[in-house]
C-alpha cells in the first residue's frame, strides 16, 4: 500500500512539473486561454488561481507566469483582430476571387 502511495505522489509531482514547464515555455494552446482574457477580470482571477495551484502556491512564480501569458495572449488577440479586418476587406472588395480560401483562413484563425 505504501508503495502505491509513493508512486501516486511521484506521478503527481511529475505531472505538475510538466504543466509548469509547458506554461513557462508557452507550449500551450492559446485558444484555451482566450476566454479568460475576453470575459473580463473575474475570469482572469480564476486563471490566476489555477496557475497558482499549478505552481504549488509559489505566488511570485505564478504571478510572473500569468503576466507573461497574458501579454502573449493579448498580442495574439490583437493579431487576430487585424487578420479579421484584412479578411473582411478581401471578402468585401474581392468577393469572388479566392473567397473559399479566405473562408478557410477565417475558420482557422477565428473562434
């Protein structure tokens, strides 16, 4: 029984460490994070708490990770807005030329 508990603790710590490294290296799907920053401050607080748990209550590291992640996501949101404007421009002025390609691009980039 003791061996099973030790194995569980070890596997849990490996999983937590893996999550930490993925967050630090931005090896995450940013689409998963967009809702937290689009919905407002309450959702951001929920994400902060989740990151704090992943970093085992290390407030400094979790705060730094959250802020860096937020910066990256906000940059991507801005890029998506710009791409949306470009796609709308093409669809408006060139509705029949490559419209299928533009629709595919819209489906890839926009939630």
